C-alpha cells in the first residue's frame, strides 16, 4: 500500500472531472486503475463496496467519489476527490450556458452530443465489466447482474428495491 | 434570448439552498426527475422549455449533469454566492450521508454478513450500469461509426486499462468531428 499523496489525488481527479463528459460513471474505470492497479490504495472488493454503498445514498451518483476519498484520507481525502468536481461545473458550465443563450441552435452542440454518446456507452460498459470482475466470482453473481438488467429494462421500479434484493441474496448466501 | 430574461423571478440564496437540498435528499438513482419537479412544477422558476435547455447544456459538459444545472440555476438568480448556496444544498447533505456510510463501513465492513450483502448489492450495481449501456445502445444510429467509437473506448479503458485522458484525447475530437461532418 502506497502512502497517500493528497495533492496527486486532487490533480488526478481534477483531470478526470474535466473529461467526465457523459457523467460520473464514465470515470469509474480510471479511478479503479489509479487507486487499485497503480497505487494499491484499495482492494478490488473495497472499491466495489464503496461504489455500491454510495449508490444507495441520496443525491447525485457522483457521491461514490466522495466516499472513496473519505475512506482513503478522511475529510481531506473527501475534499481532494470532490472539490475538483466543482471546477468544470463552475467554469465551463457558465461559459457554455452563456454561449447557448446567445446561439441556442448552434450545430456544434448537436455534434458534440451525437459524437460523444457512443464513447459514453463504451466507458459505462467498461465500468460495469470492472465491477462484475470485482464481485461476481461465479455464475450466481452474473445471474443477479443479468436479473437486474432484465428488471430495469422492463419495470420502472426504484433501484433501491433492487439493491435490497441483492443484499438479501447475499445474506442468504446466494453469492 | 430577450424574453427569457424578462420574467426572471426573485429568488433568495436561502430559497436556492432549500430547494436544492430538497432535490438532493429526494433523489435516489438520478436527480433529474426531482430537479424538474422542484424547479418547474413546485417553484415555477422555469418554464419546461428553459429547463430542458439548461439540462441539455449540463449534459454536454463534464461532470454530474444535475450539478451543472445546479450551478447554472444558482448563478442565474444570485450570482456566485447564489451558485454556492445551491451547490451547498445539493452536495452538502449527500456528503454527510456518505461520510456516515464510510464510518459504518470502517466499523462493520469486515463482518461476513455485511460483506455478503455488499457483494450481492455490487452485482446489482453492475447490472444497473449494464442497463444504462443497453438503453444508450438503442438510441445509437444503425451505422458502423458510432459502434466503432464505442468499442474503441471500451477496449482502451476497460481492456487495455489505458488512462482515460489519453483515450478521450484520441477519440473525442475525432468522434465530434465525424458527427459534425455527417451533419453537413
């Protein structure tokens, strides 16, 4: 386990938040690479646990980043991973919001969205495979994952129920 | 757009803080639904169309898109301090909740039952991400190019485990340029 370099952590997350087009799930693979593979600050299981715990908290699903930071280094760690999230939000957003008000139908906006959607798709797929490899040790874990997909695509249920089901399956020794 | 400025309601920093606290604390699994309900239906600070425009801008930009919306709304009504009040409401409470979870995890995370429950929940979390991928895939055009970009992003980040910055730096400009050319 490496010592935690808070400045390095802050910088890494600052860069990540600037490329997190498509939302907080797109940077999960790189956070995993940086913390688990490169710096050995978390195990695979800890990483999956922290990500999942934050998904049952209220608020944006970006909060997993805060929880990971807190777990690594308390409040300073939480600040190092969370505050960089505000930098693109408070600079780019106001700039682009202003441009958009001025040129509401600029075609570049459509091109950005259409061009980046497939990349978002590839990155979120990478996120799901990383979680699956971390926690699904045999077919039973994959079965829970596939059941979740089947339910989400058919029913508008609150995901909290699905997490409750997953927790129950785990406690009953299914996974 | 002149007419969007004309009916700007008077909104205090406290109102911003309280509204975004309410959005944040009611949103499990996606805040956008609750943001629309609060800002358009309950407070009537925005018309449907204005809200949609701001949300679209938020989606174009990096980071959580409802956070981007939060900054835009706060700034529009009360400048930088308004943005700070809205962000404090939106992020403050969930921060406290996840830190509480972190404390419990450090205390009890190693218990076998807790570990089993978390493993089952993580399998669900992976399924939620996979469902997002499938939903996105259904809106992708039936053309080889977007699928190629999606596959390259997946292989670069998920299989080769290259840094995201390199992969985005190589793919994003190319993908946006291709989409731009196609439009013309």
